[in-house]
């Protein structure tokens, strides 16, 4: 079951200048819990924005740069190669960025989306979720609080 996991604003914004635009500790906590002990697939720019491999996960970096290396990570040159390297994981996660999401949404089984109920200025965006392909199967809504500055929802979609 290949799962795309992302935090997405109302206008499908993902980030700007290779950084997240918002800070939602509840989303980060959930992300850590959900992806722990699994393979996580990400593009090189996403990896570089993190600055280091995510702990307690097998980090796979997709890049066209055949000379790119990253300590304690698996580096591949295509999403297909990344997927071949996760065959022993029943639930690998695709972490982005935008170009990887664009490719992966065509083949993923599940979308695990945190919708941030706000519009942001961005330079990278999540692909449209086509409701004729994806069915919403769960939703939990949360109000902004002292730690989380925006209303948000954890939403799961499954391929129809």
C-alpha cells in the first residue's frame, strides 16, 4: 500500500523557497508516528530542506543527479527505482516534493493529507485530488490552538 503523505493548504500550497510555510506541531507529531519504521521516499530538494535523514525510517532519495550521495540514505534515480527498493515494506510513504507527488499520485493507493485551512503564497503545489479517482474515507477536524496557528484536518483518501 503506497501512501502519499502531505500537508496541503486550501490553495494546494506545499511550500515556498524549499521550506514549509506553516508550523503545525500536531501534524509533525502525527507524521513521525505514522511514518516511523517505514521507508520514506522523497526528492532531493525535500531531503535537502530537512537537512538530514529522518530517524527511525529508511530514507530513499530520488534525484536525477547520478553523483548525489547522502549518508545513511538510499539514493536512486527514479521513482520507479525507489518503489523497487521498498518491496519489503507493506506501507512505504512518499513525502514529496511537488514533482514526486505529481508522479506518485498516478500510482499511489492512499493519500494521507493534512489540510491546513488557510491560503498561503507558495511556489510549489500539491496536485489536484480528483474525486472520481479518490474517495475520502476518514476525516478529523481540529481548531487552531496555542501551539497550532491554523485550523486543520487529517484526511485519508483511498483510490476507488
